[in-house]
C-alpha cells in the first residue's frame, strides 16, 4: 500500500487523530489531543505526524511535543509511533520523519517512548518487538528529557470480556488477602460516584493532592493539570470514580479510557483511624466498570512505593514491559551543554516546573 507521512497542526487533523486513538486498541491517553496540548501550561507546543494511505485512510501517527527554553529545544513523542495492526512497516519511516521534524525545529534532541512489547498476549494493543524494524535497535537508549514522559509498562488485569463468569474469573486471580479486603470494603456501605461536574472533579483532585502531600510525593498542580482533566472528562476519555462514605468523599481515582482499555494513573484516599478499604473498593469498582464495557484489561499501573506495589499486586495482572525510550542527538554542542546542566535541573525539578509554567 502506498502512503504519505506529513507533519500537521490543523484542528481538523487533531479531531481525526483523537478519533483514531479512541477507537484503535493501540491508542492511549498519552496521544490524545488534550493530553498533548496540556503541555502548553509549560510553554510547550504540540503537533502531529500522520501516516495516511492515498485514499486518506489514517494508518498511524505520532503526537509530539516541542519543549523549548532559550536555545534548548527538544522534540518528544511520549508514546509512539502508533500504527494500525498490520502496518508495522510504517514504524521505521515514521521515526525517520520524526527526526526530520526535530531537525526542522532546530532541536538538539529528539526522544520517543516506543510502544513495543515482548508479550504475545497483548499484541493487538502493543506491537510485538519481533515485528519492529531492526534498524531501530541502533538508536540511543534512555530517557534524557524527563518533562514529557511516557510509560514503560502496564500491569494488565485480565477482565475476561464476553464471558458469563467474567467477574468470578477476575476475583479468582486476586490474592486471598485482596479478596477479603474487597469484601470488607463492600460491608461499609460505600457509594460509587463518578465526578463529572467541574466542582466535583476539582474536589476529587484535592483528595489526590492531599494524599500525595501526606505521603511525601508530588503530583501536578491543579492549575497546570486541571484543564486537561476537565476536557478529557467531557470527552469521556477520563473517568474520576469517587468513594462516598456517609455522604463524604473519602477517595478518588483518575482513570483514562482511550484505546478500548482503562489506565489508572493516580489516586488518593482520606486517611482515618478506621481503615475503610477505600482503595480496594474503588479499584474493584472500576474493574467491574471495565467488564461492563467489554474491555480486555484494566491497567492498574506499575511503580510506586513497596507498599503501593504490593497493593496493586493483590489484584493480579500480568506485567507487560514496553520498549525502551530512545533518543537522537542532532546538535552536539547544545547536547553537551544540556548534559552539564542536567544535574542542577534534577536537583531543582519543582523550580524548573514553576519556571516553565510561567513562560
């Protein structure tokens, strides 16, 4: 099949791309219009690299972010290229076009997180590494620019779609302690509530912010991230399930619904003397939600503190490691200066975020 690859910023193409990532199993929230344009809060800009057949069918693409501070410019694709199943031959030419666009912007560095997997179980979602052009193995490996990032894997909780006993099979994969805690959470009379109105979403995010502060880790400020969440909630690309206990909001999750799958990215609960198993209630509820939608898996996410990882492991799930982040250096002098500055940047991440957001 003959095709063309073009770089574009038109709203018409953004709409077309958003439809593609929503409907394709290989689509992901990291490639949606609002997620990518959300980096404008840092003064970054976004655009698209699209591959199309001669009759205009969209075969794949890359949503990219141009990060620029003074002479330092980096072109980043947080997750891609994304191509239709059977179109893996487009991966190498799309990466080549990506590098050309970076050079056209006068960027000293380009970087992408490859969506490839070594697991054959989820090939319809993540291209198997053996289908990838071997020339891509020659690139630099590692994440050099950490202000626009992707994911390096998922923890896929199998939802057994279209099976009459889906929930029973899912529960059988929980660890026994997790099943006990889920049952205990259901005994407290919790109510599941999906926040959709702006005020409710803001209130839910404040629970997540408070949890992060009390546990000693950081999340993006509402002023930076809030507009992105609200826009994606309106589009049905983001869900904010909340736990109400005796009429009070006690916990909330952020779960993205793109590419025929659910991705959990963050959450928080109100810490109280009595443990009402809010986290177990919320994740079990969103798993049931995914079953109702007919999805194949729920990504409960990887990473976190040892305690958080143990909590996630309780729900079972297969760890699917994804491809390494790759980079290309286009201007050696600026790359050298960037390396010298990086230790300071790493020590002052909060300051850098504030400076970037004020551009």
